[in-house]
């Protein structure tokens, strides 16, 4: 597929941006398309193509691109200032809204992005328990920082430039295996926290098996270990109160980002008062940021959460229904063409794996055929549908996706899968 404008922009970008991009998932061979604008469920490209978008800012745009209520809130704020670095009432209002929506959020600290939220949640957990080690799960991604880079999700390799001393304090266990977790915890009394994506969205989409999250909760509670739900993807998406509400489980701490700002850079750490109070300046866990609580992003987040709260009985069932229509359509097409597949889906998220094995952790997700997936990506793009280019990402449906979008998407999958089958 020749995307001439994107190609020449990429040639220019490569000269000044390492690999031509500002985040690795954005690059794929031979070059990615460049975006110009987004509205609702679609994105317009530098090559004048309009794609129905299922990447949606990797899950950030729950309401859709350029959602007017959020835009209006930001526009009206920036006329009154974009940064004060002293407290504002709006920050208090946002924290109150989060606390009302999220069952575990006795206290909240507003930060700028997912990586800041998880770094500081882990720091808090270590300080609170006075224990050094942390447990994360193979294939879960918690941001590009030292504590959690071993076995990151999203198909990345282990990063150089991180001290072995740091690596050695992070234990990586298989997802969906609570027996292994209990066994490791029984043998090691220096574990301060377990961090988990309650629904894993960075090894494709992997759902927690029945009782898995309950078991993690039981094991961590019995062993005085802080449980962190990384809800950067699931927060405000799976339900207003995120996975905590959806599964009825209260972690000690949780991190939020993406959907809470509908495309604006804002995040939060939330959790038990006795842990949150360890944050500086009252406590001894240092966390700080010039842009935390900046008025533009706070106003975007307040507007987003208000829309979600006011229309929750319409929004969550509607996006789940749209997602189900798409998943059912893809299943029908795959049965037709007799290709091995697994589709995992929950709420407004889905992913298709080209494998015949149940996908329940990083190892089984990794079995999904990358060549077939890449062909599918290209074929869908030709038909005006944009999904994340990696098989180890997740497709996201927004409130702006219409029935026509889902019909077009199903048709595009059908035609694309037909092409794939013919190419085998
Ligand atoms: C579950 C999860 N946690 C944390 C992060 C890091 O968030 P950010 O990219 O905003 O730093 C991501 C990013 O994709 C994520 O999916």
C-alpha cells in the first residue's frame, strides 16, 4: 500500500526523531501512516484517507475523537489560564468525582500519565510495607519505567540501560496462575506489592479467569502485601468504577489514566487513606510534578467523568453492544473461512488471535500468528479500518462508534479474512 504523503513525512521524521516516532508502538514496517485530524470514531490521514479507528489512542478515547463536551470545557478553561502551580478548586472537584466513582478511592493524587501513576503507586507500596520486592505478571504492561520493564507487554524486548539491582527486585510470574503466586509469596517474605492489569490489554486482550482476581486479593491480604490494580486501560472503561467495580474487588491502590481524560494527558493514583497519606509532603514518599493537576487536563477529565457518570446507563451497555456486534461478525467470518482463531472480548475491548489454543497468558498470546495478523492489519487498512498494528495490543470501541461503523467493520473483516484465506 503506497501512502505517499505519509512516506515523505516519515522520511523527514526519521532524520530528526529516533526511528521516526515518539513511542515505539507507533512504528511498523515500512512506515506508519500520519494522522491529521480525528472526529468521533474516525481519523483522517495525511494521505486523505478516513479510517474507522479501533486504536482510539490505545484506549484513551472512550467517548470518541474530539468529543464536543470535553473540547468546550478545555477551550473555556484555557482562556482563563493553563498553569498555576498552586491548588485549584477544580482539582478538588476532580478528586471528589473519582472518589465517588471508584470504590477503592479513599484518597486521590492527580498525576499526568500512566507511567507516573504506576511508578509512584509501587513506591508507595514499598514504603508502606517496608519490603523491597514487587511481583508483576508476564505480558502485563505498566509503563516504560525501571520497576516494571522486565517482561513488559506490547511485544517489547527487555530494555538495556536498567540496573540489574533494580531488575532483581521485580519478580515476573505467569498471568492467570494464582497457585504459582501463592507458592512464590510463601517462600519470600520481602514482597511489598503485587501489581496487575485486572484485564490484561497489553498481550492482546487476556481476561482474568474466574476467581483469579479474588485469589490475588486473598493471597495479598493474607500476606500483608499491597495489591495494585493498574486500571490505566480498564479504569472508567469497563465500568465507571473500572475493573474494581466490574469484578467487585477492592485493591489497596489503583492507577487510572487513558479514559479518565478522553485523550488529554491526565492520570491518578487512588486508594486507601493510610497508604495514600504516605505521599509527600505529609508523608515520606516523594512524588512531584509541575504539570500535575494542570487546569486544561483537569477540565477535560471533569467533563469526561461527568458525561460518563450522567449517561452511564446508556454508554456502557451501548459500547459493549457495538463491540459484541463486531466480535460476532468476525466469528461468523472466521467460521466461514475455517481459520484457527480465538477472540477474547469484554465490554468495549476485543482482540483476535490466530491460534487454536485458549489465550490466557503471555505464552499463549505469543502463539498468535504474527504474519497472518500483519496481513489482516494491511487488508483492513485498505478497507478503511484501523486496528492497532500489533497482535499484542487491544482493539477499543468508543461511544462514538455507530451501527454503520460496526457493519462496515464486520464487512471489512469478512473481505480481509477472505483474502487471508486465499493467500494460504
Ligand atoms: C495498563 C497500562 N499501564 C500503564 C501504562 C502507561 O501509561 P502511559 O503511556 O500513559 O505512561 C499503559 C500504557 O499503555 C498501560 O496500558
